C-alpha cells in the first residue's frame, strides 16, 4: 500500500475532505469489517493509523496485532486492548463481555476523526479519556 496510513492525509486537511472522499473511505472500511466479522474476527483497533491507502485509491485494514477470532467456545471477550481514544465503553469497563460491536464503536470514532481531523479526547490524559468515554454521551459530528 504505497500511499501509507490514512492519518497524514487527515491531518493535512484537518477534516476538510469532500463528502465523496469520506463516503468512499467509510464504504471500504465497512466492507473490510464485514469481511472480518463474517469470519468471526474482531479487529479491535480501527483508526486512521490502521487504514492504508494505495496511490490508486485502494483501502485496506492493517495492523492485526489486537485482532482475535471468536469460536464456538469463545463467543465473547473481556480483555482490554486497542488504542484508548477509539476503545468502546464496554471494553473499558471490563464488567461485561463484548463482541464485534467494539469494532462498530471504533469505526464511529474513526468517522469523527475523518470528519473533524482527530478523534475526541485526543489531547486528554489517558485516564481522563477512559473516564470520558464511559461517562459522557457518545461523540457526535456537528
């Protein structure tokens, strides 16, 4: 993927991408997530750093270091992995098991990142980020 990670592209224009660009990126990432989820694989770290772009415009999910596969005996998980600003509340709380919805949450945070140039709470200390994710309403795009 000769274009590298999507992050520098987002930082360069600080959320001022065309709607068509955003729709294309979202579509391709969702197609990748569907492929994984159809195979019972959780990525658990969806963010612009882990989305690669080719010069021809192909989009690929990358960095499967936190990925895991659900099986018949392992239908849900409770471990806390991923990058803090993109972590789902149920993963942070650790009280309940989670499933592929954690990737949906991370995708939503990625969409905020795509639209606004950075994810919510990116400049806060990690403990504050964890608190905000668990106690504030989900982020919205204005």
